[in-house]
C-alpha cells in the first residue's frame, strides 16, 4: 500500500463550527485527531473499487488520480496495483460495480507535448507518469503524489464544488498543464465538448457525455495562479495554437509555462451540472483565494466534525483505522448536485432551483437502503430530509422514484424500488420535513408500474421465471418494498392500500420450495424450474441477482418468523442457517457473478444480499451464534490495507455494515426502527445524534477470546431482549455489554425477547 502519513490538523480556521469545537473539547488532550485514523487507500486494491483522492462529505467534486479507465477493478479510475498515472479528474464513483465519471481530467508534465495518455505497459508512449505507492499520500480532503517521469510534486484538496491543484515544477522552459475532455470510461462517449480561453489565466468548458449516466453535463471553469505563456488546442487530433476556442469531439488543451526549480503553479477548477456561469460562480464563491493550506485545513476540519459523531475507544489502532475509514467512505455519497445558487439539471434535463433543500444524486439504493440510510438517520439526521426531497424532485421530473440515479439521470441499475424503505424509515423515525402525501403517491406509483416484472407480480403474486430475468430476487425485494408501502398506507389511513400491499408483501411465500428448503424459480403454471442447484450462479441470466439460492433464500427482513415457519420451525431454520456458513464455498456455473465474494461457506459478505443474514440467529433464540459469526466477519473480512474490503464498497454500504456491526447492532429490517444486538468490538463508543444527546456503548471484559455476551443492560436495567430501538439510541443513554469467553445460552432464548419486525414509533 502507499505510505500512510498521518496528518495532524494544527490550524483551525473560522469555519470550524461550534459543534465541532465541543466535540474536540470532549476528547483527551492525548488523543490524536480522528482524521489521523482515516486511510483512503483501504479498498483501492482487490475488488473494493474505492478512490484515494480528495473529497468532502457528500460533495460534488472527488479529485483523484486515474491510473486506468478500463476493466471492472478500475470502476473508480484507480487501483493499488498500478504504477503509472494518466491524470487527475474531478468526478469519481466510490466502490461501485460499474464505472463512469472521471470528468475534466488534468495532467501536469514537462518536455514534448503529447496528446494521448499512453499505456500502462509503456507510459513513455504518452503523457502518463510513473509513480510509487511509497511516494503518494492521502488523508481526508487531501491527496499528493510525486510524478517520477516529470519531477513534479502534485497535491490536491477540495471545496464542495471545486478542486484545488498545487504543482511543484522543476526548472523547465517546457512545463505544461493538460486538460483532456475526452478522458473517461470507454463506454462513456463524449457527445459534446468545448474549451474556451477567456484570458491568460482563465479557461472554461463543457464535457457532455453519455455512458452509464445518460446525457451528463459537466461544465467547468479553471483559473491558473500564473498566466500561461501560450496554449495549444486539439480537436479530433488536430492541433491549433491560434485558436481561443475548440468545439466538437475529442477536445483537449495544453497550457504552457516556463518554470524555475521548485516553482509552484496553482490551479482551481469549479464544476457545475448547469452551465459555465454556474461553474465560475461556484469557483469564485467557494474558493476565491490562493491559500492552498487553508483550504486543505478547512477540508480536514469538516471531516473531523463528521467523524466526531461516533467516537470509539480501543488500544488497537488498526481497528480504529478500519472504523474511521469506514465512516469516511460511508459519508462520501450521495453527491451534492446543486450549484451555489441552488440550481441543478433535473432528470428531465431542465434547469431547476432547489428551494429550501440540497439536491443530491448518486444513490446506490439497492446497496445503501440496507444499512447506510439507517446509519444516516442516526449520524446525518440533518441531511436525511434533503436526500428524500431529492428523490421526490426526481419523481417530479421523471415520474418515478429513483432506482440508481447517477448525476441526475436514471440508470435503472439493480432491482427493487428501494427509495421506498428509505422514505418510510425516515417518516416513522419522525423525519418528516418533506411532502408526505407526495412521497406516498410516489411510492405507490413506483410499485404500480408495469415494467421490470411488476406487471407479472400483480397478476401472479410472484414473478414467473420464464417471463422475467432475476425473477426470484425481484419477487423477494418487491415484497419487502411493498411491505414498507403497506406500513405507510396504514399510518396514513389508506386501509384498502394497506391490505393490498400486505398481500403483495407475502409474495415471498410463493417462491419458497418446501421440498428443497430454498427460494427457487417458479414458472407461470406453478411448476418449479428444474434442474435446481442452490449453488448455481449466472451473472447474465438467472433467477437471482448477483447471488444464488443459498444467499437469497434469507431475504425476508419484514417477516422473519414467516420464513421460519416456511422452513418448518426453529430447529430446521437453525440447521439451515448453520449450513449456510458451513457448506463448501464452491459456486457452480460458467457465468458466475463476480460480485459473489467474501465467502464463509455460502455466506457472501462481499455483496449486499447476505448482509443481514448473520443477525438472524437472534430471531430463533440463539444470539450467541450471531455474536460469533459477526465477530468473524468483522475481524477476517475487513482490514487496514488496500485489500481490506471483501467486495465492492458500494457507496458506503460495506462500510456502514462495519460501523454498525462493530458497535454491536444492525437493522435486519432497515425500515423497522429495530436494531438487532450482536457484540461490540470496541471498549467504548459514543454516538452523538446531533440533538445534544449521547448514546454510549461499553463492552466490559472485552478481549479476543471474550467475544460472547454474558448480559446487556440499558440505562442501568438488565435487558433480556436481543434488540434495541432507534428511539432508545436517539434519546441518549448507556448500553453496556458484559463480555465472556463462553456463549450464554440462556440470554435471549425466550420468544418474547426476539426482535420484532417493526416497533410502534
């Protein structure tokens, strides 16, 4: 991995908020800052798909190096295994399974002007530069690297809508800064671009492209701290040094300087989805000066404030690094999508103004509805309503709630309509600063459309295998979302809707095959798909999405007891659940989904369908097995290296699981307001919910051997139930786990102490 230098924030500027100051005052003088424990290189190796560059929480800009722009493991543009850099672009995806963005790429270099990046095998073919992991550094809001081929030290920091570059050049009369508007993923086609030279220190432009994000606009405005002596513009491979504007496709520009040894040239780049004026306005409002260190310090202070929302205590610094890096990753997405004046480009491609809220984009909802959004209701309560209003804005512009919106466009990636549980969860937790009636209308409309197999669901109350790909997974996930709609309908007095959606919420029963004990593909005539192998996976054509029957059979988070009954009672359910973790990890099929990773038996922690499964033992009176399995996942499938994630980070979900699991609880039903108890791995953790209250979690006698819970007390009272509520956390208090080396097989074994599907709020 790269050399991870810890950077101590020593200068606090006026932007530090009172809440951040109070958080700092609560820490010991011997404590380092929490940003010191963030390692942005975690997840940049293996299949984590994260980026190491500079970003702020939920910001528009993610300024990061691109080492390659092809292949699955380069969805973020960077992989730890590489040794050369193409350049530094201003937008990146964090941990996704598909690639896009990498807009407005900049590359400093010296010597002969080259217009193509060259190859990883031979960087000398183009403007690439070799680098060493030992000569790069990253911390929250900051990234730097030494470009070996050019002798340039490159450093970067950000504001929410701007990237700030600092280049230390060698002595040369051929120093250059390249803007490559063609650069992006191979499938992300540049459909329109322009670059305009306004004067000798200001340029503006547009990169409009169509890839995973259809018809995406990124306008930019860039200011140089030193006037360039000359410039070259390149259109479709043709170079012209006389022009001040280039339009069309394949647009690039090079800006030329003479530099002394050690001379610093700064570059500030503002971006906007709206227009050139918006980009320039964002730049001038957010980043008016040239004090790089001040902007860097401000970025790190903002991150410190976010990380202070949960403080953990442990002598194990590696665990703290994993935890705070997880918090860092969890708070990158969704992305800011409004300019400083509130304008944004909607899903209808028209320009709108966000009145009274912040518009967000990049919602990886199939992943993040499970743990990330429930985490936000604890640590990002002030942002949740804005996220939901963003979803309702998308509904106004497009007619449906978002599924996987990317830079204002709908990608229709993955399955379900998982904006529904996010909205319902917020409503039932008392976060209602949005139009509730419109939200319910939008939820219902998404569930009543006739696309993506929903027409078949309405007809059969399951989705027949021969009529729709991924039929079982869709049936199960629609059933859960429909249950969430039913609860909203009941709360709003729509009794007829409540009954209808509760009936649909039971659709999971129609794809459970009692003879095999698995969820299984079923045809329209009621017969089961054969042959059947629960270990079989096909990424392209299957009854399951990125999983197999072993992994999806457990997805009934709204009715676990109903699933227990289907399986023949608690003993059979427990036996089946034990087998999940004990059977061979072999996956059958010629087109096995690459997302099935992080295997313990057939449990696949590297992908989201498995994330709630280890917690299900609490529902059948064996919570010690949850404690055992969760500890194994936390300690064996996460570490503080570039390979430290067992699968795609997925915009925060992989990290959110770690945050909640390491604290000792998890929302099996993301909309139920119920957190199922496991066992913490930190001696103490303090959650600040933002209302001036704190919730403290203590683990007495915690050690490597003491992984089991002897007893739990909440606010001084022994807790016999194996769950706590969202409100109990938000109200503040103390949760104490007494840890032991042997399972306590008497705690939590009575049915009245099992977690409910939902509580009354």
